[in-house]
C-alpha cells in the first residue's frame, strides 16, 4: 500500500469501558517531513497516543508493518526485539501491571495488563533486558538468584509456608497427644525429663538466654565464672559419636556427618546424633550448630537462606572445612552429610562454596597469612583451600530433613552424573519444610532443590527424631536386617518421579549397616 508510506497506524482492540460501551480506537497522524526532528515528533505523538489508549482501555496496541515499509518508530521497536535472545521474554523482567509481552515476525506487540505501563516504558524494559555476556553469567549464577529478590522471596516464602490450617504449634511440635509420655528413647520430648532437672534447666537457659556464637575470650576464666561463659558464649563444636556398639573405627572408608537445626543445644544435638548412629550403625561426626536463642537462630537462617554474604554464619564456617577434609581424605570413598532444619541451609552454603572452589581454577590468589586468632573462629577464605576434583565431590551424599534452603543444587558432573547426590524429605504440614523442599510456589520464590524430593502426606511436626526418623524406623527397619524392609519410599512419596522413575530412597539402604551397591544416575 504505497499510500500508507510513513503512516504509523496504532489500533486498539475492541474493549468495553467501565460504562459498558463498546469502543474501538484507530490512531492516525500524517507523515512528517524527512527531517530527524519530524521523525522525533511523530514518534513522541505515537507514544502519547499509545499511552492514552493503554491507560483508558487496557488495549492490545500494535504497530503493524504495511507492505513491508516501517516507520522509524516501528523500526526502533523491531530492532529492540531482534536484539534480544530467544529465551528472554519481556514478562521475565516485568513488574506492576505489565502482564505479558510477545513479539511476532511482522511487528512488536505488548499487553498492557492494568493500563499502567505505556509503550515507552515497555521498550525501556525490553532494551534493559538485553542479555549481554556478563548479564547472562549473572542470570545463570545461582548465588545471584539468592540475593536478587531477597526480601520478596524470603517474606513471600514465609507467607506461602503459613498457608496451612493455622495449627502452627503442631506444625513444629506435632499433634498435642504426641507430646504425652511414654516417648521413644531418642525422642526430643525426653529431654524434658523431670528426673534430670539439671539437663532441663540447661536446655531452657541455652535457648532462652541470648549468646555469642564464638569461642569465649581468653580473659573469661580468671574474671568470670564458668557458668557465665557457658551462658553467653555458644561456639559451634565438632564432636565424635560412636556407632551403635560405641565404636569409632567401624566403616573406615566412610565419613558420616550431621548438622543440626535451630534451638538445639549440645544435649539435644547429642541425642539426635545417637539416634542416627543407632539407626545406621555408623559413627557420627556431629557438627553442633549451637543455639544462640530463637531470634539469633532465625536471623542466621535468614541471612544464609536469602543473602549470599561474603562472611557466612559461624556454623557454616565450621562446617565447610570438616566436609572438605573428608572429601580430600583418600581413605574415604563415601561422605554422607545429614542435615536437619537450619542445618539444610548450612549444607546449601557448603555446596555453593564448593561451586566457587571450582570457579577458582582459572584465577590466581595470593597466599593468606595465618592470623593470630583462635582457629575455630578464623573467617572462611576459599583461597585457603585447593579446588575439589569432581571425583572427590562424587563421594558426597547429602540427605536433608525439613529442607528449608532456597537453593541446593548439584555442584558439577562426574562421569556424566550430577554430583553430589542429594535427597530431601519433608512433612506436609511442617512450615519449615514449606520454606524449601515443599514450597507451594517454588518458581515464584526462586526455590530450586535438586535431587529426589519426598513428602509425607498429612504429617505434622518438625522435630528430627519424633517426626522424621521414627516414621522411617517404623516403616523400613526390620530388626537387625541390613537395608530397608520394603522396596518403597514409605512413609514418604516421591514428588518428582518424572526425573527419578522407580527410585527408592538411597538413605534407606544404609539402615542397620547396609550399603548401596550402585550410585543412581540423576536427571537434571
């Protein structure tokens, strides 16, 4: 159509106004002169008219191509569209009422969802979304995702987790009738034994009195009594627990590590470690994530979960070297890390740091001089560690109960298999698990948990022994038989069976001293 040369035609689809009238708009203006000033006036007029149409009718505005001839404004939109990669749609970078963006072969079109975003703003968004090489690297960097929308993901994830029947105390402690004795010998409720008042008072003091997660200063013994030191300084500790026969040397080719969750003092952590040792017949290295009180524990969880700080929490600083040394030990063919609650967030930090060790291969670092501080409190610096080989990372297996991490991803691949092996377990009404592995809307909150994910339907409670391990023991442990009682995931069900068809939890194969024969290939 030669007569339409230079005409910018912007047409709104039929919409009904608030009064019910059926309206249709066709915005036209005569072609300006060939000067750049005229083109600028024409483009500005078009933008103003598109803005008006979008605000009044929320219409779908388009700038069609007439007989292959485009106005400067159409060419500008087309260049913007062509400059973007195929996988970067406008709705990935949208906000507010900008609901959806599409680009076809003949022109650019955008939906104005609530009539709040005009064409100029849409184009600015599209141009800002051009994935340069650096931006693409940031977009695929999982550590950036953690901090990219920290407050939105963290607070929104909490609100999502609370969208259950409002029995929140039962979500953490189980249903009320399960609080009554008699209890399992490894039950957390057994910690409140009235016949052991010293242990009860110690636990209450540890979880109520705020404390510092650090080694006590050297001046405390002569100036302050030991009880003050115990109350106000709670450093994370690395302790050893013998197996079911109290042996520390069984299974010398394996290393079993356990990281506990929040509100856990040394007595409760030792109780959980004893249950694991009895259940799997292995000696346990307990990485005791000491409690500093509810407020401090929750703050540590928030920082490690939503933000990727340079200085990570004190417990993660203590955990990484222990896992690293076990993987580097040539005697170890298998390193099993079991984590619960906050311990799963710490485990996710460890995996992120393993990724960064691999990224250091092409970088140069200066040697770090040792600092005259207590070794337990030395800040973690990856420059102090040699990179881990894929064959070493392949030794690691991570098993998480009430996994509340935002991201827990494979570190690398070994012989075509993603490593390390990761399994996560969550009770349906455990609000902590609903922050991570059972998140109601993981894509919206930036949650990514790799590996098989298991859910126990209609199950309440967050405690490791009472609400997780006891269910596995009842369903899968048979006297002294090595391995699981059945070839099922009971009492759990597999959520992502499409990626892991016919998969039986690998953790069950360790019961009573059993051992998996092969590593199951993961699906990415």
